[in-house]
C-alpha cells in the first residue's frame, strides 16, 4: 500500500499567495487584527509605520525592557537573556533606526546593572550585560556622531556609578567601554 503524501507545511509563501489578491480593505483588516492581538505587534507596527512617533514608541519599549530586567523578574526567576534579545531584535527590525536601538541598549545596561546591584551574584545577568555591551559596540559604530554624544554621556554615568561595584570583570569592562567611546568621540 502506497504511503499517503503529507500536505506541505504552511509558511510565508502560502500566506503571501493567499493574500496577494485580497482587496486592500481585507489586508487592512488583517493588519488591524494583528495589531489588536498583542502589545508586541503594536510596538512593531508603531515603529515601522509611524516614525514620527518614534520617541513615544521608544519610551514604551524602554518601560517594557526595564520590566524585563527588573529585580522582581530576576527574583522570580523570570529573567531570560533570550527574551530581552528577541525584544530588542524586533525593535531593531521594526524601527531601522540605529540611534534608537543604541538608546534601548543603553537603557538595557542601566536597568541590568541596577538589578545586578540589588540581586548580587547573578551570573546570568552578568552574561547578559557582556552580550549587551558587545551589541552596543556594533550599534555605536553605525550611529551618527551627533546621536552618540548623549549615549556616551549615559555610558560615562554608568561607568562612574558601577565602575568599582561588581566582580566577574564586568565593572572593568564597562569602564573600559565607556573610556574607549569617550576617547573616540574626542578624536572624531
């Protein structure tokens, strides 16, 4: 007996083919349903479609990020680097604004270091902070100079506040990072 063929799995190609000939109101209605479905979708659509409101979208994203990195999230064992990374990845994809992404990454560092100070020995947060510094370095390379100034000032404030606070080498890394970018700004 011949084995029945499995139907192909659904994917973007099938979705695209289905909506390709939809009337515009149908597509708009679908986007509205997606908008209503989750806060994450709303943030994505705001960042992608309403660049004139990027400041508001960025502030909402910062609040969400601070919540994801809060002391209560860490104490309740709900902190996951992968969730924070995914959140920032999606913001980056939606906004296509390196300065806004760098701003969000500095907020990540501010919240992460504050939580680490409260929690104490929390290796997962330290690893997250190293990863955030690495990603911020890549982002600062493409951020226009005039947008870097305020970010570097915030980094210097972080280094001053937490520069001698933690082990794992993270304090030294933060201080070195801030000094490097301050020096680079002076040289530019």
